[in-house]
C-alpha cells in the first residue's frame, strides 16, 4: 500500500508540474510569441512602423494587440485578402502611404473590422472599389448599426452578415483615381473623404446626389484636372450651394486652355463650351485624353443630364 501511495503521489506531482508548465507557456511564452514585432519593422507598445525597408509585401505577423500600423516608402504593389491573414480587432489606424500600391483586392481589409482611419495616399491607385472594406462578421441579430451590404447567411446555428468596416476618415489623395465607386458614399461611418490630386475630371448628378447622402460627410477635391466644359455645369451649381467641400475655393480648371487655372467658382456659365454634341436634347458626349503621373487613358462618356439640380435648364 505504501508503494502504491508513493506512486500515486508521484503521479499527482507529475500532473501538477505539467499543468504549471502549461500555465507558464500560456501566460508568459505564448503572448510573447504572439506579440513579437515583425522583422524588420520597429514596434513601440501597440504601434508598428515599417519605413523605407524595400518591402514587396506587408509583414504577415503583426502583433494581435496592435492599434496603429504605419507602412511607407516600400514597393507593395498589390494588397489582397491575404495581406492581413488574421483578425486584428484592436487596430484602429492603418497608414499605407507611398508604397506604390496599384491594386487592392476584394476584402483586403476584411480582417480589420475596427479601423476608423485609413490612409492610402501617395500611391498609384486608378480605381478604389468599396468591396475592399467588406467584412464577414458573426452577429447575434440580423439588425446592426454597421453598413450592411448583403442578406444574413445562416451557417448551422450561427448568423453571418457582410458588413463594412467602420472607416470614418479615408485618405485617397495623390493617386490616379479617375472613377469613383458611389457605393463608397453609402458608408454610414464615413466623415472625411480625401480625393485631392487625383485624375477626376467631372462629377455627374448621380455622384453629387450620393455626396449629399451620408450625414456630416466632408469631401476634399482640390488638385484634380477638372474639364471645364458644359458637362461640368451641374457640378458647379452643386458646388456653389453645398457645404460638403471645404476646399471648394481651391478647385480650378485644367482644360480647355482658355480656362486653365481659373477657379471653378469664378466661371460664368457662358464660358462653358461643349466639346461636341450629337443630336438634340440634353445628351452630351465628349472624348478626352489626359496624361497623369505617367499614365495615359482615354475616357469616352455619354452623360445624360436630368434636371436633378436647381438651375439646370430642361432640354429643348
């Protein structure tokens, strides 16, 4: 009986030792491994900085408790849904300026549900699709205060919905954007959209209407190569009456030559000419060609201009 009792005591001690080792690993070693700073970046508490390191992709091992990520001066041309492979719940500020980013794939930021500040300035984006901000979230009820873009998906006993991450400030300045995804303007959380120094030439009625939908939205538009012909009349009327564009007095024409550098709000309607018009009515077609930041494109548009904005004359 004494031998059996000794063995039993030894077994218990062995089990207790194993448990203590496990607790030590979970409490001490595991968090240290999870919070390791990604090489060759620099970390300070809950912030990660990767500056001028010649990176071709984002690090794959950001600390789980990171709140601020600043990556700049690299050559990261593409962002995909694998750029952030794990969920970073605590990340609120993501700054990726000056990385030569050319494309952003669908759900690239889907694992960053709580970012409220997103800086993609000084890259080479030509198109920014809103689906990069989608996130699939487990929710207790179908209703949600986030912007929802799909019907609930039932998976066993769980209910999922695709929602938009809560971006309030989105900086897309100094890119090559010539097209604006209007779904972006339906994000209820969006408060500041910076579109300065892109390749926008004209904003049509549908875009102007969308600009007016989000509460308290401010849009920065200076530095774009505005084409000041008759297709911009609705935009000018909206600009004069709207308080959504803080820098509206800094918007100026790039073309035609006779209006180059003239401030938009100083232009008279009589100065606006059509490049060409086909047939009667309010359908106006125009063809423009522009070289911006080394990229050449050809934009062929036929714009139907209903009288959505006060002051626009009805067609003959």
